[in-house]
C-alpha cells in the first residue's frame, strides 16, 4: 500500500521476517502505520546461499521503497531463518555492506516470533515449521540459543523431518521391515505417484527435490487423525521434541520455577492439531508447571515490525497500532 500524502521527510522503519518457505517485509511510519508491504520466497541462506539471501532481502526492501518513495530510514530490523550461528550473521552483514540498510539489526527469525508472542523479559520461543529451533531470554540479558543445523547438531522436527520419517516408515511397511501403516498409500499419493518405490526413485534421481519432503507434513497429521498408530507416534515424537526444547531452555536459564511464557509458532504449530498441542501442553504441565503456553497465530512479521519500531524509539501507541494491523496477517499453517 502506498502513502502518497506522507511528507517526503517522514522517517520509516523497515522490518523483514524470513522463514523456510516465504519472506515478508513491511515499512511503517513511527506512529505504527503500515505504508508498504512485500512478500518473496524463502530467504534462508541454508536453502539459497548467503548471497542469494542478501539479494532477496534487498530486493524486497527495494520494493517497499518503490511504494513509499525516498524516505529517511530510522531503523531496519532483519530476522531470517538460517542465521543460526554468529558467523552466519557476520557473513550476512558482509553481504549487505554498501546498502542503505547495512547497519540493520540482523538476527534469527526466532526473535521475531518471540516478540510477536510476548514482551515479557523472561521468555522462551519454539518455532516448528519447515524445521525446528528454540531461543530463550532472561531479564538480565542472558540468552540461550541452539545451532539448529539438523541432525548434526542434535535437532529433530519440523515439516521436513516429519516428511522424511513418514517416508522411512512407509518404505519399511512396504518391504516388511516395519508395521503396516496408511502412510504407505498416503505418501506416494501426496506426490501424485503410484508407489513408495516411485517416491524413493524420484528423490534418488533428483526428479523430486529433497526439500519437498516437507510437503508430507500435512499427510502425517491427516493420517494420524484417521487413527493410524505409526503416524500418531510421529506426532507424539514431535510434541516431545518441542516440549524438550522448551523445558531444557527454561532449565538452562534457571526459569523453571517462574511463570514464563513459552511462545509456540511456525506452520506445524499453526495447524492447531489437537493431539500435538494437547501433548505439548501435558508435557509442559508435568515438567515446567509454572510455564504457560502461548500460541502465535499472527505472521511473525508482526514481531519484526514491533522490534523495528522499538529500535526507532516508537511509543506504546505506535506499537499498539502496528499490532492491530499486522496481527490480522495469519501465520503459515500446516494442516
């Protein structure tokens, strides 16, 4: 949206949130008014490389400024999936050097999710979308983070891992090494193929991109809801991993006995599957009874925008105005 009546010298803040499947960008005035929006594909450097990530983000910001016209930028806050290690943040900064937003705040997209869910100084956030990650913060500035590099860093979960495990079970059901499961029919059907062997060969020969395994996550939930024990066990395993991340982070921050929000978001969470959420809630009640579960249904660009406004010194009314507008944007959902 454009704002033709705004003064050309009225400052803007720029906020970007990039996940495993899409990237959102918004420009806001300091009173919280959203004046431009843009959306692109994934900006994760794990998927498109650091240079590709920086170029995509810069292109989205360029699209925002085309809508607003040249305006001073009071703050730019960029939160991207795939910026998991300090060196990756350094490399991303090097990739945007020379741009007008070279001095931007740059961090992992978990911080946008966290801010979308709470402004409390003690908090934990777990994202479960294409992948899984967690962050915890404490009022004294302590932060707990995870590398989130997949199985090599001890991680399991999210749409891709659910899809990979669904295919694993389907293959073993077909050849007799594992129990029978409806996944043996549903997995190839999800790709429009006739057999599990067809899926295996399509992946092996590169006809089906490996990243497309994440497309199987909705199939796992649907089959589990139909009463399949193997698929249901996968949902329980995912719930266990989410709860383990949250509880471990609370323990590392010495917050287990405090009423801390545990913010949950991402496409797998956003599907609001009763079995998944019910199991997470039960596990948290058993292991961290003082914590409370907070589901984020708004797109994480809300949190990125609030952080950008706060970086520019915007007041409470501006934050409230931005929240009213941006919380209407639903987060991506895996059904």
